[in-house]
């Protein structure tokens, strides 16, 4: 957890690079007044509150603006909160964005597909591997039945009886 004012509200999950389309203007100098067009971008991280989106630097999502995003026939809105150069890339920009709709159908669908479903698949895979190991002859060590009893490592003697 970071210092006050720099903590995350929700856990961020790295996801497989997922193509989306968003309505942003083409970058012409620093003027963001050009006509918006639909262009490709990619979601690389997600939380229940927002997204991290990577896009070529020739397109510009202006910090503080509301942007429309499409993914597999679902449309939603985000608010661009941060812009930074993407590490180890000369022409990509990473945007931090907050989901603007409440509730966000886009955010819910992306989170379900990219975080929940892979997590459930991994749990199912682990359960199947455990069941296979039991069937294959391995069994957990026997466990005691009934309640566990605790005993003190040394005997307690009241203070009045210590002499």
C-alpha cells in the first residue's frame, strides 16, 4: 500500500492484450480539436474501476475527456485520467482510464471475460489435477478427527503456590 493519496481503490489485473476501438481525435501537434475517428487500441490491464489502454501516439485521447469505447458489440464510456509513454516503445502511449458509466456494461463484460473466466478455468484445472492425483494413488495424509486439543508447553502454577 502506498502513501496516502497514492493508494489504489481496486486491484489491477494484467490481462491478455485485448483489441478495442475508441473514438479519439488524430494528434495534430497539441491541438485536440480535430474531428474524432474510431481507431484501434488495446486493453492491457483492468480493474473493477478502470482500464489501462495502449494506443499508437498518432491518436490522442485528451486527459480529462470522456471517450466512447467499443468491444464485441458493447459500447461504454471512459474518462481518461493519465497519459504516459508506454515502456520500451517509441510510438505507443498508455492511458489510464476510469469507467464512466454506472454500472458499466463494458467494464463488466471485459472483467468477466478477461479476469473471471480465466480464473475459473484455472480453478477447474487445479481441481481436476487434484482429483487425478487422488485417483492415481496419492492421498493426503490422514487427518485427526474431532476437535484439536491444546495444551500448555509448561505447567502453570498460581503465584501463591510458587514458594
